[in-house]
C-alpha cells in the first residue's frame, strides 16, 4: 500500500518534474548563451576600440605623408608638422628612407644622433610589397626600452617608394583601450600579435606583455575570424574563451571568463528554485509514505477484524479517519453482531425450548393431577354412573376452557371478563335478545392460579344455577358484578357478586357437595379469599373478596396450578 501511494504521488509529480527539468534546462541554456554572448560582446567592443584607434593613426600618417614639405624634401618643415601632430595625437613619428635608415624622429631633439631602426625590416618589406599601411607586432623600443608596436605607412613619389613613415606606440596605449571595454572582474582581455605575443592585457598587463599567448588552437569553434570554446587552463581552471581576429592589424583579441562565474549564479538560482522544490517533493513523499502506512495499518486492522469475525468474536468498528475503511469495519462489526445475535438466539432458543419442555411437563402433571382430583371428587358426590359421567365430562370441559384462555396468553394471565364469558356463553348475555346472564365490571387481569380456581368456581355456580336455580327456568336471570379496590396496605382486591333472580325458591343444601369443597379449599384457603353464600328465597347470592396477585411474567412456571390441585386432592 505504501509503495502504491508513493507510485501514485510520483506519477502525479512526474509531469511537474519533467516541466521543471525542461525549464531548468532552458534556463541553463539561456544563461550559458547570455554568458557566451557577453564574453563575445566584450571582445567585439575591444576589437572596435583597437581598430578605430589604428584607423585613426593610419589616417593621420597617411595625411602627414601627403604633405607638401615631405613631397618637396623639406625635412625641417616636415619635422615641424610632425611635432604638431605628436602634440595632438600623443605618439612619436619616425621618418625613414626607402632602405629603412632613420631620417627624423620626433622622440629626439633636432640635431641629435638618430637611433638605429628598431628591427622593423620585416614589416617594411610587407609595406613595400603591398603598398599599404602595416601594423607591426610586439617589439622593444630602442629609445624607451619599453614594449611597443608601430604603424608603418609607405610614402610613394612618382610611383616609387620614397620613405617609410611610422608611428611608434607604447603597449600601454592598448592597455588603456582594453580598459575602456569594461572587462568584468575575474575576466581577462588580451591583444595578441600575429606571432602569438601578448601586446596588452587587462588585468596584469605588466606580467603578460611580451609573453607568449595561450595557444589559439584551444578554440574549437571557429567561424572565419572568430572562435570560441570552453577549455581548461594549465592551472586547472575551467574557462570560456572568445577570439576575434582584426582584419586591420592581423592581431587577435582574446577574452577569457571563468566558467565559475557562469555556474555560480546558476547554482544559486537552481538552489533557490530546486531547494524548496526538493523539500516539497520530500515532504510529498513523506506524506505519501505516512498516508500509505496509515492505509496499510487500517487494512491490517480490517484483516484482523475479519479474522476475529471468522473466529466468532465480538468486534467493534474501527475509527481510522478513512471513510471507506470505517464503512467496511462497520459492515464487519454488524456482521459480527448479527452472528452473535443469531448465536445468542440459538442459545436462547435452546434454553427456551428446555424451559418450555420443563413447563410443559409441569403443566401436564398439574393438569393430570387436577383431572384426577376432579374425577375422585365427582365420583364421591355422584349417585350413579350416568350422573358421574355427565358431571365429570362437564367439569373437564370447563377446565379445558380455562386452559385454552391461559394458553392464548402463554399462561401468564387472562381477563376476568373473558373467563366469565367463556363459562357462561351457553346462557347468552342479557342484552334484550333473550340472554339470561349479565356481566358488569372493569377489566381485571387474573394470574394462572386465580384463573383456574375462579373458572372452576364459576362453572360450579353456573351448573347449580342451571340445575336448581335461576338458569333452570327461562325467566330466570343471573347478574355477575365485580369491582376493584385497594386495601389500606396498597394491595388490590377483587369484589365479585353472583346474584340469581327469577328462579325456583331456594333452600339451603342438606349436604356438602363439590362446590362447597371447591370454595373452602381452592378459594378461601389457598387464595386467601373471603366468601359468603346467602340462600335467599328469591335466589342465591354469592359474594367473593379476593386479593389479586401480580400476574406472572412470560415463561413463569404455573406453580399455582399444582397448589390448587393439591388442595382439591386433600
């Protein structure tokens, strides 16, 4: 993941890096070209200065050579002219005959002995052959003993060479001209004659003048009289040189600039641009590495969550700050929760099944015990087998109705109204449509224990009413009323009244029957109820005051059934 993120970042930066490389290359080329043009420009400017000065000198000499005094051979008059030119042009004039012997020299006083020629025979020969002005190379002046050069003009009369007129010039004149070219610090600019001797140089003129110049062959790029190139000096310094040959003098002007002056500003600029760029790249790569590591750790966390989910462990969704990873983590956590819930449901279902089996077993035992009690008690009070059979079947059906109501509520509770309606439905409701029974009271929830006992009690009351009381004749009526109230201690009590009317005259029973046993044992003793039976001539009245227990919760074993049945069994 880290490698992928780094590759993505590098791929995103690649166009920028390529553009930066192109721009840097363009900048280097532009700076290099500017540097080279500057060196060539300095050499060109210096060449123009030198050639202009030489042209002025040649023009002056040619003008002086055409004077009448020289044409007529009047040397004293010509000397006067030459002295005036010297005062203005600031250089000495020497007139020599056609054999190069000196005739006059403005550097010496008139009448003084003239010095021998300064060894200009080579250049005199060139002037004689070409008939044009010649610029000499380096020589040492006979009078001054200093480094000098000269401009020689041949003077012709009637087509014949008559004189050599030349100007003796100190090398310092060239140094002054080179200084006007404004050579940058660290550069060097030199004038080299045709023999390769330095005539002038800035800086360090005195140390270089008269010495051999560097080999011009070091310039690799040549275009006619111009050359330029990079090379290494004997001391190991890398330089760029430019050479320009003068058509007037045959000299070469050479400019040398150290490459370091080109590289230093480029390095500074590249560092200024590349340093922050490299820092940004490093920062981006570091950020990509950290992001990749964060993603990798988040994915490792997901892998751990997946392994934990596979192992069935409960996991929590991670909080990584990466939305997609969080979503996958939440999905894994939800899957883990669902798996855990299903596992819990399976365990709960198994436990519930065990509880249901135990409860079913308990209820079956209680029901069988109740049926056994009903069978024994019915047999005790039956006069013959048919009566026994009828009463037993009737009472078992009543018990089944109560069980059906309790089963609908999972044996937790049932309503009193529903219980009464189930037991008395055969006699109809007193609603003006011929019904003999009227039910009146608020909603009351009965526990399983209370429902079984009251169901049996109402069944016995209804059975007795149907055989001997109000329900035995069509005009008879039964009214069941009940209310709820609270004891001073805060317990709830059910007050129920069974009132018959319109039936045959009522007489107290002469013996204790099943109903009496039920009231005394199941109702009064086990449920803590108080009962009262009044055998009034106009009809039976039965009153019940029963403390109500809180209905049992779902799944609670119906232990009350066992208690009631046991009482009847006694």
